C-alpha cells in the first residue's frame, strides 16, 4: 500500500505540474508513476500473492490487484503522452502535424488497452470505481481519435497538395467530435448538466467551432484556387493505421536495506546511573535558563 501511495502521489505531482503549465515535468512524473505501477504488477504483487492469503479479492482495496496496477500503468503512460503533445503544440511555429496525429492515435490506443486490461484482469475491482471515471476515458478515446483526423488533415493541407483529401479528413474529424446517438455509435459521450465532464463543455464548443471554421476556409480556397476533387471517404493509403507511443515507464525498484530491530538490546535496556544523571543535569540547565 505504501508503494501504491507513492505511485498515486507521483501522479498527483504530475497533475500539479500540468496545471502550472510544466508539461515536460508532468510527463516525467507520469513515467515515474507508470514505472511504480509496473513494478507492483510484475514484481511485488505476484510475490505477495504467491505466499497465499485467506482474504478474497473482492475484500481487498482495488489497488491491491495486479490487473488494476497493470492497467493504470498504461493509463499513466497515455496521460504522459498527452503532456508530450501539449509540449509540442505550445512551442512557437508550425508543429509537425503528422507526428502529432500519430501521437494522438497512440493515446487513444493506449486508453483502449487500459479499458480492455481492466475489464479482463480486474473485473471485480472495476465495479468499485466511479462510473464517471470510465465515461471520461470513453470521452478521451473519442476525442483523440478525432484529433488524429484533425491533425492528419492539417498535415496533408500543409503539404500543399491533396487538398481534397485534407477536406474529407477534416470532415470526418468534425463528425467524430459530434455527440454520439448511443453507446455503440461513433462520437463523444453526451455531456449532461450534472456530468463531471460539464467543465469541458466550453472548450469542446470552441474546438468544434474552430474545426468548422477551418473547413469552410478550406472549401472556399479549394473552390476558388485548387479545384481538387473531394472524395466521399478517406482513401486507405491516407489513413493513419497505427499510432505512435513514445512514453515508456521508468524503472523502479526497492532498495536493499538492513532490517531494524523490533526491540532494544539488553544493554540498551539496562539502567545507567551516569546517563540518567547527565539527562537530569541537562533538563535542570534548560529550566534555569527559561
């Protein structure tokens, strides 16, 4: 439990760094947190479980589970990659849009791995976690898939050819940003007035408006200057089929230390008149000076 607290505290430090705008620092902390979770999932917890216990899994804290630690390792890496994307986007100048698109898809893929891992390895523990948390994860997966299309379209447009391909890709990004009709359809989860995601509503509205504005400008330029044919769907050769995951967990291990004695030695417990007298004299001096 102490090691888990260290991992969660490290992730909390990453959150503080992110709020302060230190995205590289936040990414480093999340790599550390992922490394701690990996150590728990692959080393510490299997050793503990192998010793045997009479406590049922459902009675244990959720974090005392190999599946939870393994899945949260993946989650921390995905969030760490979000920090890397933010670092690229806040730098002056035009970013490498194609690279950012691949990084966004990598985040979406890792978040999907997180969900699949927690369903397969920690189904009992999953029931103890706030369902709103998984709504956030679903939102993040849909958002990053849409951002992959958006940045991919920007990369194609900046390449100054294939303007029609860029337009259809951006159109699909806008469709992916729409609120989904049901849980099985494409799009983002609905944000109700009581949803914890309500805080994102304004940013989401701004992002949708920005995409719509860019699309109108591109369509205008294409109709007046480039005259490129716009296909009905994105050709297979222009789809990004595999995301890029650049975040790796930092190595973590426990230091080998000498165990402390749980009781005093007989010598230490034997009364010593000299030491008692010295302590009394020290206390007398303090009282006399106060």
